[in-house]
C-alpha cells in the first residue's frame, strides 16, 4: 500500500516539474511581447504607452464602435417546435 502512495507522489512531483518547465519555456518563447521596466515607467509617467515600432496610432472611435457592437444585447427568439 505504501508503494502505491510513493508511486503516486512521484508521478505528481514529475507532473508538477514538467508543467513548471513548460511554463518557463512558453514564457521564453513569447519574446518581447510583454512589458519592459521602461514601458511600465512610461505608463506611470504619461498614463499610456507609446512604442516606436507601431506603424499607426489606434483609431479610438473605431475601437468604441467595436466595443459597443460587442456589448449590445442580442436576443434570439426561441425555436418553436
């Protein structure tokens, strides 16, 4: 009986170690998609983030319209049988 618990504990530890390794690898593969310390400082000072690699600024009106369409309630009529 003790042998079974030892095997289960070993499998659980191995699974946890593999999951942690996978998360580290995924974080490293994400590249520069995250925020750097300089980005955070800029957000704290200005209130927004400006990156040089962006081609054109965001169209705030287009974003508002898309958000409005997304949140509009849509009610489908129940199917009659």
